[in-house]
C-alpha cells in the first residue's frame, strides 16, 4: 500500500500555497483575544480549528460512503458468495472479474486485481474479507497518482479556469462551490457566465455570485461566449483579479460543432493571455456510468482537459467509473461533489474513496461462516 506523507491537516483540505485561509486566521485571531499566548493555548486553538474541518470531513466521508453504498454492497455480497469456502481457481477468478466489471471498475483495474490474487494466492483459500482488502489496496494504488489538489498559482493574475462538460453534470454548481471556497480565502474571483445558450443558466450563475459575494461577467442569452470570455479576461487583468472561472454551455461530446466552439473559446481567450486557460476542468456526473469514459476521451481530445471533478457521489453513484477513468487516462481528479450545497465539494482522497467502494465492514459479520 502506498503510504502518503502526512502533511498539515488544514493544508490537506485547503490550498497549498497559502499559510491558511482568511477564515481560519480570523478564527485563530478571535480565539487569541481571550486566551494567553502560550504553547498550550496555541495547541488548543489549533485543535479547535482542526476539529471544525475534521467535522466537515467526516460529513463528506459519510455522504461518499452512503453514495457508494449500492456499489459497495453488491461488490461485498458478490465477493462473499464467490469466495465463501472456495479456493481461488480459474472459475472463481472469472466470477470475480464479472463482479468488478459490473461495478464499472474497468478492464485494467479488474486485470490488476485478478493478477495480484492469482500470482499470490492461486489454489489457496481466501476469505471474502481478504479479497476486499486486496481490492481496496489496488484501487488506492490506482487512484493515488490522480488525487491532486487544484493548484492556483497566485502570480497569475488571473488564474483562468474553464469548466466544461455535458448538460446537467453540475458545472455551474461546482463553479459556485469553488468560488465560495476561493472567496473565503480572500481571493478576488470573477465568474463568467459563458453558458449563453439559456437565460436561466446566466441567472443561475448570478445567484451563485450573489451568494458567495463575487462579481459575474455576463451578457444576454444568445451572445457569443468566446467574445464574452475575451472581454471578461481583459477586465480581470485590469482589476487584478486572482481567479477567473468561466462556465460553458453543456454539450454532448459527440456533437462536433459544439465541441468546436470550445476550441474557439480557448483560442480567443489566448489572445488576451497566451498561457490561459490554466485549467480546463471536466465535470463528470458519477451516476453516468460507462458513458463517462467517452466524455473524458472526447473532452480531452477536443478541449485539452487538465483535470476532473466528479459530482453526485452522494446519490446512487456508480463511483467505480472514477477508477476506470484513472486507470485508463491518468487525468488528475481534483475534487468530488457530495451534495448540492455550497460546502459539498470534498477534496478527492484515494484511500477514503477506495475504502468507500470496498468497505470491509460490510462483510465482517459474514466472515464467521467462511472456512
Ligand atoms: N446530489 C448532488 N447534486 C448535484 C451535485 N452537483 C450538482 N448537483 C445538482 O445537479 C443539477 C445540475 O447542476 P448544474 O450545476 O446546473 O449542472 P450544469 O448543467 O452542468 O451546469 C442541479 O440540480 C444541482 O443542484 C452533487 O455533487 N450532488
Ligand atoms: Mg450550467
């Protein structure tokens, strides 16, 4: 199992380049006003701040676990049936392969897990719990390299993020959540209502802007998205904005002219800043299943995506697909959506995710009736 170097807890949840968010620092300051400044008090204060984030982290993990409960239950039930009182042989491997493929984990991941078991345990008995542990381990190894924070480079004024994806995946909501996080860190954020197809989409982003307290550049429905992007970026440069996040209309990945329009947005933005966009984020709905692979491929080829955010992992998600995407494309996964609220964007953690899919707890009770 890959051991992750433990970094500061707050750093793991929030930005790496900053010493701490404005919110954390002001909380620390408020608490210091009534407290003597010594080591013991400082430790207490830091623990209080940490517990706030541990609290929200637990909430995310619970949502993730319940979102993946269906996948994990069918995996653990299936594994219990296949491996109870049975040796590892070619027949049990085939049954395991079927289970893993059904869970959307993908061919590479399935092959990895089966290879691991066949090279180490062939002809031996194995408990369902052990199989699940191997599964969690291998999933973590696959996810670890792609679990990467979205790094905002402070010297870029602005750091430009373009958000793309098919309809209804959660692009606008995710932009709102990210904007809330960045604004709370004291960064100057400009949102761009680049989904000019529908008036409601422009309004939706404006509501998020009002809610989190940041400006939204917009035009009327039907306006040219690329030229809106050009003007917004020009304005952001003049106003020393830290982060510009541009929404785009949802488009089917197999509609050529709509995909070409994304290329146009990028070309026009580059007339203002040749290095932009610095991130092109694909928002993928975890309930989509296998279709997500085709979306990743098309948006990678046509819009040069640099990272993914997977949403709706709180629902009845088919979360295994994220493992298949990681194994096949190796594209960074920056965060996951675990609800519709402003705080429901969790950092993507390989171990947490692996354990949520392969929850060993599910079969601990059944274990007694295996060999
Ligand atoms: N349960 C859940 N719903 C989400 C999540 N992210 C977005 N949504 C919902 O999905 C729907 C579509 O979201 P929207 O941001 O408008 O998608 P867009 O068309 O890609 O911009 C809305 O009802 C959102 O509230 C999530 O992580 N979990
Ligand atoms: Mg939208």
